C-alpha cells in the first residue's frame, strides 16, 4: 500500500465512526514495515473518555498487537495534525514519522480546541484561568523517584 492508501484508510475509519456518533473526524493508522498494525478512530463520545483520540487509540492497539510499548520503526497516519496530548503519546511511543491531513486551525474552524491548548502551553503556568498547577509534598514524591532509581527498571 502507498502513503495515500494508508491515509485514505484512516479517513474511511474516521468517516465510519464519525457517522455513528462515536467521535470527531479523526482517524489514525499505525504502519510498520509497510504493514498496517492498527486502524483506529476518535471514540471520545462512545467511550466517554476525553483521551480516546484516534492517535492514542491506534498507539494503544499497536502496543497490544506488537506486545511492546516501544513503537520504534512505526509510522503514523492521521487525518488531523496531532493535538498536544497525541503528540506526547507519539513521542513517548518512539514513533518518528507522522503524516497528517489537516492542520490545527482547520480543526479549530469546526469547533476543536487544539490551538487553545497550544496557546496554553506557550503561556506556561501563568494562565490560571484555564488550569492551576501547584507542587505539593515534594519530599514524599521524590522518594518514589529515588526508590525507582535503585530498582532494575525499564525506562520508557
């Protein structure tokens, strides 16, 4: 299959579940070595889960199929430019190549808040009308980190 076929597969999945009322117009395909690993779409409304974005769902499914949290060597095709949460998941999964169809301003034009979140991140902790972040009980929490550092661990 070609890149365009992978993107069309993502769009077809998005269209199908969007019409069923499962979520927005977002689909994602994870590919490794030219083979589709997962085809998923946005299921926020169906699952009552604000994290059930197409990219996150596809990453979760790919990890399950491949039996690993490390998706190195995979590529992701998404109908929209990944939101900040999805970008983070993509980076944590070690996916190095993402193909996308639409840009954030186009998502914003149909009601999605991606640009709002990008602007919040740019402002940092000064935008307390949106979210207040307060550090609490650092000593207790840092002891967890110290304990973890002493164990045989897999860093991800």
